[in-house]
C-alpha cells in the first residue's frame, strides 16, 4: 500500500510540474519552456560552457549515442575556446547564447546587454561557420526575465528559452539526478544540464540519462526542432 501511495504522489508531482510549465508557456508564448507534448521528442541542452573538461567529454558521449543536443554558451568562455565551438558545430549540435558573462541580464544596462549578445552571436557564428540568424536562442543566466527584457530580446531578434526539467546535479548524487530526469521527462520536455560545475561529471550523467530516455522511446532533438511545428503532410494528388 505504501508503494502505491508513493507512486501516486510521484505521479501527482510530475503532473503538477508539467501543468505549471504549460501554464507559464501559455501565459508567455514568446518564451520557449517546452515543445509539443504529443510528439515523443525531447531536447537536451547544456549551459555555462564551453568548458575544457566537460565539453569534449559531452561531445564524445553524444556522438556515441548518435544524438543532437544544444549548447547554450557564454561569449567570454567561447572566446577562450574557439576550437570547442568549431567541434560542436561540426558535430551538428545547435548553439545558443547564455550571455557574454554569467550575470543576470536584469543587472545589465540595456545598451551593454545588446552589445554583449551581439558580440557573442557573431563570435559563435564566425567560429561555427553558421549564419548569425541561425543563432538566435537566448537562455538568460538564472532564468531571470522581465516584461521589458522580453520585449527587448524579441526586438533584437532573439528567441528567449528557458526549460522544463533542470536537476541540481552539481549539488546531489548522480543517481538522484538521473531518477529525477527519467521520472519527470515526457514528450516535449526541454532538459537543462550544466557544464563547468562541481558534483558528478555531467558527461557520465548524460550517458546514463540518454540510455534511459531511449528505453522510453523518446527521441532527442535540438531546441530549435522542439519549437518547430511538425510538417503537415500534403495529400497525394488524385489519380
């Protein structure tokens, strides 16, 4: 009986989590928190890189699983490791902007923030070989957003992105983070992990999570793919 109540409580918590995320998504449609729940696809993203230890290890894990992920990077760290920008792009992963430095956007002057985002976008584009218009996703540090900031980001041509699943994997054992992600993730979810922090190696954590998601029949896509509506098939012409 206790196990039944425990499962019921867990199921209720997951439903509440997704319900809250979808309410926020409906209230702020200009911010991407998650995709279509009817599609068996999820996006896996990594903040705070590139990092000399974590990024190469993550690229190796992602290549072994044959999946595409999204890297949300800081401009000052990318400038220190342009080789990792090139490697991630060559492997087909999406690149997003996490800011130029890890500081709340709400603490930056508007003109300074616009300049730093443009600088980061241009650097990622130059060293990935991609057009700057292909690098428009922005996830603000700490998830800090406001109405005026949202309007500015949209006016500058950026897509604000948050997420729906984010374990504090740098503060807890790996098994708890894996359990949280695999128990909570449903179709359409956007998972956020972090490079450059302490705790269990994020590449090892990712390896275990990817195996579990595959067992559940969930496909990994980029953040851009998660927010792109599925193509509507055209009926065949009559014979």
